[in-house]
C-alpha cells in the first residue's frame, strides 16, 4: 500500500474514532460530503494523509461529456485551476481521544484495491470504530427529527446501536461505497457502521404537472441530528450550537417556501399535502439519558422559580 497511501503523521491518542464521507451517489442533503467538510472546519482538523487517486477514476464514458471529467478554469488561455480527485484524511484531538475525518471521492473502478488502501489507513492508525455517513431523499416532514437508517459490520454492535434512535435497514439493491466497505470490514473484524439520514423531498407532480418538486440540498437538520449521536457515542464534546442555529433557520426557510406555494396555488392544497406527510410520520427522537436528566432538572428548577414568592 506504500504506493497508494501517504501518512505523514500518526496520532498518539489512546482512543481514535473515525467519521467518513464521500462525494458519492448517496449524498442527499450533502450529508456524505458536506458534513465531514463542516467537521474539518469546525474542529480545526489538520490534514495528515491521503489515498492517492491512481487507478480509481474514469476520465469519460462516451455520451457523458463533462459528467466524469475533471473541471478546468481558464483565464485568457492560462490554466488557473484543475480539479483533482481527492481522498483526504484529517485529524483533531488530544492525548486521550482523537477524531479522524475522511473525505473522499467514491471510486469508479478497482474498488477492491481502494478498499485495501482504506483499511490500511484504519489499521495503521489504530482506529477503534468507523462511522460513515450518507443521505437518501424521501417524503418526510422537514420540521421533525430525521429518520436514521443503520447498517453495521459486526453482529455484536447491534444492541448498542439500537440505543441511538435508528432503524436497521432491510434494503436490497445497488451497494453504496459505505455498504461495500462494510462487507470488507466484517472480514477484518473492524467495527464499521453507516448512518443514512433521510432528507425531505417532495414530489408535487401528483398535484399538478406545472408544479416542480422540492428537496433540501444542504440538510443542516440531518447534520445536527447525526452529530448529536456522534457527540454522545464518541464523547467528542463538539459545540453544536452553530448547527442547531442553521437547523432552525432551515426549518423557517421551508415554512416560508411552503406558505408561498400555498398562497400562489391555493387550489393545489400544497400545505395540506405536506401536513399529511407529517401526520403519517413516526418521529423517533434521540434522547440520551444525560440530556433527559438535564432537561428534567431544567424544568424542575424553572418550576421552583415560578413558585417562589415575590420579593
């Protein structure tokens, strides 16, 4: 793997966990590409290695034109930039706990060789557990906690993962890069799981052929719901107040868009359509015990203040 993997730093933390994502097919809400990039910036993680792109990517398929090709920017004939395929590894942590963040490009071919390079990184750095993230579009309410589907590599992980307000997937069909690597992880007895966040998308074609669908491109609510789980699982202690704020702004923005459609096309009953999706949806909020206690104590002290006599 020396010709594919380059590591110029080996973290010495007692426990290292890893969050991974790809620019890939299963990237609804930019969960797989946007959330890892956000974490890199939010934690100040530094780049410590990479998997080289050699042999994993197609330049073209006849008829696709720009679909697979790198993008170039020219200025008066001079190349200003040329995009390249990247599979980069970033690290943030201390002597006790470390977080590796991997952000890559889903390979087009030689997936076996790609998997070998990926797990070489995990084994070389002594990673305890790998959490991959991905997104799937679906008809679900935008103002409720996102549904999280889970797949995992080792049967012994199931009971613990069940505590994270997820449902275990029964999907059958084409494999994502995460589900492909999960199979390889089991062969190596590595703890690897994927959380798929379901991102709101609405098909209004049944209401009118003139009305386009609607979907969330950057689902900050899904990012926030996933990070609450990782903060608890890995004891990361990452400040999520910014994501919580962006999540609230996203919901307010969707409220405004739905209200605007309802005003412009009242006969189509768009709001009623979205409301029905909400009524049919069963929300499964993630409420770890420490947060339950914090909320209960907050309510208790609030009641005591309300009942205290005025000075």
